[in-house]
C-alpha cells in the first residue's frame, strides 16, 4: 500500500476533436444529436461541413459544434451572464436567464449558438447549443432539464451521442488526455501496420 | 464471380481490409454507402500506410480520402482494367506460379490485354495515361492488395463482364486467398447476401441449386413435401425448370404483347398480380414503365412498414392493398452480412399496432391459398416435431438443407451463441477467443459441419480446411479442351491428405480421394455427392482428411458458356462516343432473357443517341438515405439533410445551358421521359456528365403526387425519381439495369 496518496483531485478537461482524415460527412453525429435531444428541425447543435466539395485533392469534411472553449467568448460577451463553465470545462448556459440577444452568436468562432426561427415578429427566443450531452443548471435528469437542454448522458457516464454514433470514430470527445492519447496512437501507428511479432524479430531471426 | 472461382460473394471481410497494403475501388462509394465499414479502409491507411485508389466517374466522398483518383468515363471499366493488365503482363508484375497452379485460361486474357495499349485506354476511358501507369505500378507492387466494387461495376449491359475481369486482375497478381487481398464486393443493404443465398430471385432454388429436376427432388425431400404435388403446382412440368422474370423487368411481364414492348415468353399469359414485400420498386430503372406495369395489374399488394410509393405512383384505383409489415426490431432470426457471416437478431418489441411480421403475412397467405401445411412441413423434420418453433426451426431447416455454400454449421443454437458472445472476437481477423476459441465471428460460410470454424477468407490454401482453408471450387468440370481444370502441384490446402488438385467429392470418389474406407453403414447412409449428402458423412470425412468437399480446382478466366468467353469491352447502349460504338458494339439481341426478349445492338444502333442526348447520366446514393428512400424521407432529421431532389452538375456545363445554381432544370432521356429537378453546382462531376440520387419519389415529370398519399403518410420530402430518366439497357447475364452510364439532355426549366 502506498502511504503518500495524492489527495489533489485532478479534474478532467473535456474536449471535442474531429479527425479530418477520418470524417466522411456521413452526418451520423448531427442526426444522432437531433434525434437524442428531440431538437426542432431548424436547430443544428452539431453540423458537418465539407469544404471545397468535389474539388480534387482539396475536399475535406469536419463536424462542428460548440467546442466548449477555455475562456469561452460567448461567456465573455453575454450581457445577462447566463453562461457557466463546469469544472471539467463544459460550457453550459441557463435558458431561464438568456434573453436571446445573440451576442454570443457573433462572438462564437464556430457558429455554435442556435436560435429558434419561428418566433413572432422575428424575435429569436432563447439560445440553444451543444451541451456536450451534459444538460443544464436544472436538477440533473429531471423532466424539466430534458425538455430545455436535452439528454444528460454525461451524468450517466455515457459518451456524448454524436461521438458514440460516429461511423468512423473521427469525432472524439472526452477528457483531453484520453482524446490526445487516441490521436497519438493513430499518428504513431501510421505506416506500421499491426505487429505480428516482436520488434526486430523478422530481421534478426527471419519470418 | 461464381463463374470464375465457384462462389459469388465477398471473399474476405471488411475488417480484413485493415490488412491490405493497397485498396483499389471500382464503382463503389463506401464512404457514403457503407460509412461504418469505411472505418476499416481508413484504418488500413493509418496502420499500413495503405494507399486508396478510386476509379469512379464522380469525385465521391470516398475519392476525397483516396491517394489516387481516376475520373473514368462511365462504362469503360473493362478498357481500364485491360490497360492495367497490359502493363502488369508487359512488365512481368504478375504472379506466374499462382497463375500456373491455380488459374485456367489466363493466356487468352494476356492476348486481349495486348489490344489495350495505354494510349488507347486513355482515349476510351478519358483518364490520363500517366495516371493509369502510376495506379497500376503502385497497385501491382503493394501486396496484398484488395479490390473493391459495388453497383458501379455491375449496373451495365456488360456488368457481368466487369465482375469477371476484376477478379482476373486479382488472380493475375496472386492476390486471392490471402489476408488483405481478395475481392471485397460491398453488399448494398442489410442481408443482401442472405437474400441472395436463399435465392429471393427467379433463377435457382435456395442455395444456388439450380432448377433441374434433380434439384427439385432434393428440395421436395428437404421440404418434406411430395415431389409430384410440387410439380402439380405448375402449369405444366417444364415450367419448373425455367427462370422467372427479374425485378428489373417484371413490368414487361404485364406489358408484353403491347405495341412497342419487348416480347415475353410466359406460357401464353401476362402477369396479373404483383405481391411486393419490402422492395422499393420505385427505385428501379425506367420508372414510367414501372408505373405502366402497375396500372395494368389486376391486383397489387404492398407489404411495408411505410407506404410503398408504388401505391402513389400508380393510377390504379381498385385492388391495391397496403399491408403494414413489422420492422426488423419486431422480429428475430438470422441475417447474413456482406462477408458471409451470420448474425442472430433478437426481437426488441412485439409488432406494433396491426402490423405483422413478414413470415406471419406469408403463413396467413399460405393458409388462405391452402398450402400452409406443406410450407411449414420442413421445419418439423429435424426432431420429428408436431409443432415448429419460429425462427429456430426455420434456421435449422436451412442448415440441414443448404450444402452448396456450406450452411450445415449454421444451427440456431450456434448463431445465438455468437450473438451473445460477440465481444469475444477480434475486429480484424474475426477469430474468437475465450469461450469462442476456434470459431470465426458469425461462422462465415462455408461452415461445413456443426463443429466447423467458418471460413473468413475464401480460397486460402494456407489454412487447413477445418479451420477455414480451401482452394478454388471444382465447378466447371475436370477438364476443358483437353486442359486439366484441377489445381496444380502442391496447391492443396494445408494439412490435407491430397497434395494437389482434386475433384468435388462424391459417393463414388470419396474413398479414393480421401484415402479412406467407408463402413457398410456409412455406405448406406451417404448421399450421392457433397451437395445433397444430408447424412453429412462426406463433409465430416472431408474435415478429417483436410479436404474441401467442393474440390480443389483452378479458377477460370474463360467462361465458355457466356456470350463473351473472356470479358470484352462493349460500349454502353447509349454512349457519348459514337465513334467507339462502331468499334466496340454491344451484344446481339437476346431472346427469352428471363422470359423477355431484350435489345442490345438494335437499341444501340437505332440512332446516333449522343447527338440529341450528349450528356452522361449516372445515379447513386446519398449517405442519409437508402433504397427508394421512403422511410428516410419520412424522418424529419434525415429529410432535413436533403429536403429536395437535386442534380449534381458542373458549373461549366450548367453555364453553357444557362442553368444557375439552385434553379430548376429539365432532364430528358432517350426514352422520351423527363424530370424537373433543382440544379446543384458541384465539381464532383466533370462537364460531360451529371449525377442524380435515386431515393426520391412522389413527383412524376413535373407533377406532384402529394395528394395521392393516404392521409398522414406523406413523407417530409418528395421529389422526382432519377429512375424516370434512367435508360433502357439490361445486363446480358443477370439483367441488372444499366443505370451507371446512360445518356440525357438538359435544359433550363
């Protein structure tokens, strides 16, 4: 037994990463998101974008949603202070405070904030965005939380639904360290293939 | 495929693609059509530095992930492949020993390849000569390489030649029977392989047994019914042995005899009733003919979880029945994946509302028609039961009966065990561990006995037969024109009592080939040959001796029963290159082709089609949709991704016709049909062709049919069907329609 246990809690820092070498624009993520949170059709919490569509050698696709930024600009500009950032870095907001001014939309570098389009006289209604499947400030897994923010999968220990559905595992989400480990493994594996014998054996001892 | 080496199925598996060093894809778009399976292609790139090579008329999402991309003119795959073969043979990149021991007739291919110097290939295919050389050199040197295809190769008048020449490339390079090699043909829907294996088709009995009297007798016995009773169900006995109509031409059966229609051979009568179970017949070629066929039926029955849009397409007012069928979540049983693996499925919920499962619908129908007892008799045989248990007893009946593709090991109990333990199998090799050691996931067929491991890679002679090894099938006789068709010296699967080639195993040759003596009891019980040996003595003895029951023969590059003995280039019926039509004309017209006379040369030479219809037309899928698209368009979120029918068009081509991005355009076909769709500028197509997705229905030649949907059943999105303008043209062997290379004209709407 170790006597000097580290008593400091090392919080996870949750991040999204989309691997452009793997994303094929299948929209599994965006449809899973809409379906899981029962979003109105005009709300796209997550969107897949293809750049240079059809141009040989230049086309690539990426899945984009709220990136849950450090020093999130949305939080900085919000006039009613409806945003809050969890210890694990997930950026959430309080729909009961939001006034639908859309400052956050202009501040956001990813186009994440969404507004319902069916309000009378062009009013926007309160903002909606990706919660990393972590719900909102209301009681966790309550009916009210689900209605306003969608599923709270994080509280159940589940991966956000977009990444769970991703067909090629291009979209990764989780603790920054786990995400970078997976990415590192992909980079390191490049060009090596599955090893069938210990390193050097085929050279040293023949196949 | 089946005519090349014995079985028409994917030889390896999706997971095995991770072992490939090069992946060449002809006419397939797995990134869109098999998005989950495509992860294995991407992993091969990451792990093996495998290069992906895409040959396709369109720069697809798959091409976007490729290292080499060749934008081929539709319908010129054969010249492209001969160009590759020309370079391979000229430079000695072929696998001489493999060809010598395991291939028959490669000399004829070598000769024909000489007719395709690279400059000519470049002219015919529209691909730069340099690029063809780069692709060939790379693919020939990166072993093992796998060759992948889908509908882009098959849906042509000479599709059956395409699907022979592609395997020949793999044979020439010695890429068969290897991990990371093979021909990985991607099946387009859930359980297509299973439906094919059970022959939801018109040309053989289940399990590819053919339609001879002998086959019928074997099935009468297996189904536990009287052969004479079966025979009595037909108008006259000779109709038992004739192929039926195909899905692509059933409407000819209705319309045959009308002026301008192809003649039919259907016992002097036309088709009067159509019973459709879960088939999107609104996504088959020549949609207006489909409509005419529907309109002229006496009875139309459609069974689907969603409204089959055939009901919307037709103007028929009476005797159209829409039966609510249950989904796959409301039933259980086995399905067969693209790599010949079985997967057991469990019922999640009971059928909702008044819907019924497919089998209940069929059982009810059989009861009313008076042959329910005969239909279900086969399920009682195994344990001499009074009552069957669905679906287990049906699965066991299949296992008991289908020897040709080795389904003996697919008992319900084993398949369920695989489902329950699917975490105990390796993703790449499919090998089981823990409790599942010694078996491959889903027991990929052939799975010769109830103890067999399954065969993850076909034609692999580096494994013993009982662990999934085998040579090529002895299916085409022992010799042809004096040349031995059995495999050469030393090319028997590992651990076998025979070292060389050997014939398929029969009652008469088993003792000689296996070097064994049968007991008197075994001699009494053994069947005539491995295909009808219900005692399974042949298969069991073969496993002990390391012998594949179907023999060990050579694959063949020459199919002497086909119109083209070796694959030859033939221009599509409607070709933009009229100069090449004269040089590479289509086949002679074919009489009684699945009961309908089918035009080839007469259609092709009727006029200079490219004068009035200068633009190539290709169709394909969208990632968010499937088949005829009804269930996807009825989903809010899927419909949102492509809410309208559209046409991918190069801005150059559009500009020449005054068509703006997002504006409406007309597309006219050589058959005089037209559709009105939205133009979507895209550089994925060159300026001589357009692309249409085929998942839309509900609009016909500019007229909305929205008012025809029963209340509450209209999907979120409707649109013109691409197949209203796909051209006449059907494959010479299979009758698959030529939807991947027709012609059209466009105009601003």
